[in-house]
């Protein structure tokens, strides 16, 4: 009996959600792929991991039912970005293109993650009592535009390690930590969550 009640309540919830979804204007999001502005290229596994962190910050549970967010296809985003950059010139800064990109695609939120630092090397310590020394550095920037507040934002975070070798000091780990910090500082998840949907 309890199982039947739970199933009925779940069906009612989905029905209400679908009706509500039909009345809401979704948040249109431009999520650009990770841009590399660093000398050392991360492995494919690291790049995938960093991209997933951005995905998670923009994730909305049950979005397939709620229709709260509309993710603009990546190919459309890249085509529009190329057109804006071509018109502005190659030296144009990321902060200068995110608002025009939002206007061109009628987007409410633009998120452009940039890996600006990624390096690692090892050396022997000058002290006989210490082992292999590890130097690593990672830096990330999140550049974007929020139409609700008409804000162009750029938030960055960096991590470095210069000590006796430790797995925690690997540049891949530092990059993940920097990405997490930059996404939090840019309040990407909160920007999606606070979106006030409009009734048609």
C-alpha cells in the first residue's frame, strides 16, 4: 500500500512539474569548451575531468522534465564566437566578447572556462636528506556574462606546489582544485539556481 501511495505521489509530482515546465521560460546557457592558454597541454583525461567540473556547476536535477535550462548547442556557440572574434580582431580579450556573444545567441548566461597555467617539473633537492622535489602550478579563469544582473565577470584561482614529491602536488590535482575554486568564486551554480523563471 505504501508503495502505491509513493508511486501516485511521484506521478503527481511529475505531472505538476511538466505543467510548470510548459509555463516557464528556460534559462538559455552558453557553455564554451575549456580554452587552453598555457604552455603545457594536459592529458585528455585531465581535460575531460575539468570539463565535467564545469558541467556539474551548470547541472540542474531533473532538467529533462523541468526544462529550467536550455543549453545552446556547442557548434552554434563556437560559430557565433568565431564571428565575434573575427570582427573584433584576434587580440580581443575574453571579457570583451562574452556579452556580445550572449546578445547574438539570446543567451542569459555565458560561461567560458580558461586554463591559464599548467606546468610541472621535478628536480633533485640540494639537501641530501630530502628526495625528489616537485614544482607544479595551475591557474584557471572563469569568464562570463549574466544577463539577469547585466554583469560581465572574470574570476580566477591558482594553486602551486614546490616541495618534496607528493601525489597531492601533481599539477592535474592542482588544476582540479583551481577549477573548483574559480567556479565557486564565479558563483556559477548559484547563478543558475537563482534564475527567476518567467511565466509565458
